[in-house]
């Protein structure tokens, strides 16, 4: 992981991992009550309904809407970044627009004050538009390898959404929660409510372990389609959600075809990239080596809600995490013009500096380091070159730092 890559993606990925980590369903069953009135459903029935809505043969129903993501983690005031960076999602509110027509017809857009990024999938055509870089990338998907032939499946166009802005939807986050049903949580049904003007069921997932900072996660499922419309994560001691991702407006009808049509604007830089089963052997080997290197650097201490991710940092990572450290130019970045990319790197460095200035020096039998605490996530950067992150108390994370 290069220095620039770590600073831009490391902290948000750690936060997302603990927010969406080890959740589970216990035997609790509760009847639905309250207004608006919906037919009674048990927790187990709603879990099955939600899974069927997102993973059915035809996928979720056609829909469009606006999603708002709000983070109130108790972080210090961070500099305002002009470009799109995952670090900017750690505070404030951000909007995402979603159009879904079918499995091979979707669009996800993230507008900011000055720029916009879009992923548009329309049958065999896939585009990624970055207005800040004035770059339109046409993504070709190479087919021809059947699933199981070499242990891999040729990617489908709509699968690209899993690693892009489309992952920032209530459906994607709820799927992470539901996929980790297990022994560490109790799940129940709360009163019905309304989200984006539609009646919803509320599933409540709560940790059993008292060392977790998470009080509960609330999943709001549409009362008619069972599509997740909102996910709220509550920290202990807080009446308001520390993290919320939900629709503010949604319509369950096929979006107009024009929403899936894209033509690069005049003067835009147009690029092409190919993904798929036909990748060269050397590229596959390089990717496998990168995955192994990442796995060697990462381990998890503990289980369930109180698990802590421990990442070994490289020398470049450590330099970037020093006050005033600057991300390195990453050869595998999006290809944005250097002036736009330089501005983005400057924004990220400023935000990282803001977080580091709020860190508290700590020490113990495990060594010494800097501790960053929020309502929902605790991060420890040790002087011996490790980053630990988890939805746990500072005591729990320093205990994990002593595990070799």
C-alpha cells in the first residue's frame, strides 16, 4: 500500500470495517406496533425478506432516489476539502443520487459543491465520469471465462458498483450487516416508522459485548418491497445516530432511459480500461502478490463487535502520518491531471493533519503511540509501526496492542 493510498483510503476503510463488522441475529422475536400500521413480521421473517429483496434472481425493484450520508463521530473540526476523498465522509452530510433500472442498468452519482463523479452502467457500456479531473473512463468488461473454470468468474458490469460509490447505499451497508448474522448480537423488531415518506419496518441489531462502542444498528426496511431504505448506527450514550445512511427521497418505478445515457462532454479526456477474465498472467500474478502482501500486514484481534483490525505500516505510511506529511504520487491513481490531483492530495493531507493534532499520546506495557477517539471508532497508531482500529473502548484497543 503506497503512502498516498493509505492516507486516502486507510482510515475510512477501517471505519467502514468496524461499522459493518460482525453483527448477528439472536432468537429474539418481537411484534410490530406503532404508526404507520404494517402487518406483523418476526425478525427472522424480515431478515429473509431483506435478503430476498437484494439477492433475488431479478435483483431489487426498479427505483431511483437521493441518499444522504451523515456522520457525527465527535471528530474535531476538519478542514474543508474541495475534491472527493473518503476522508471527507467522516464528518458532515453528503448526498448520493441513485438510479436503478435492472442488474445491467444503473447509475450512481456523488455531487459536491464544485464537482461530481458518476458511475453509469447501461447494458454492455460502462462509464466512470470524474468532473474534477475532466476525465471520462470507458470500462470494458472482457467475457469468455465461465465461473469455476479457473476459480474466477468474469465480472459483470453491475458488479463494478461494489467497489465504487454504489457501495455507499443503504442496500449495500444493510447487506454487510445481514451477511454477518451470528452469535455476537441480538436482533429484534422495533416500532414501524417512515423513511422518505414510506412506511418501514425497523430491525434493531445490538451487540452482546459491553466493550463495544456501538449501542445498536437500526435497519429500516420498506414495508412493501423490503428494500433497505436507511441504516443508522448509534453509539453508547448518544440519542442521535453517530452514522446514518438513508434515502431522503425514493421512487419505486423504472427511471427514464436518459438517466443511463452518457456522452463525454466536449474537451473531456477520454480513457479506456479493460477488466475481466482475459487479464494477462503477469497481471494476475501481480494482483495475487498484492493480496498476499496485504493479508500479511493485516490481522484481527478478538471476535465480533469487539474485534480490532491491526495493520502493519510501511515506512511511507509512517511518514505520511507525521504532522505535515504529504501523500506520495501514486502511479495507480485515476490519472487525474497533476494540478487536480495535487489539490486533492493537499486536501487529504490537511484532513489527516487535523486528525493527528487531535490525537492523545498514550503508553503502556505494549509500547507508546497516539490515540484518536470518536463516539464510534477508536484508532491507535503505535510508535512501533502499527495502526489499530475498532468500534471498541480505548482500554480494549490498548489491550489488543499488547497481543503479538
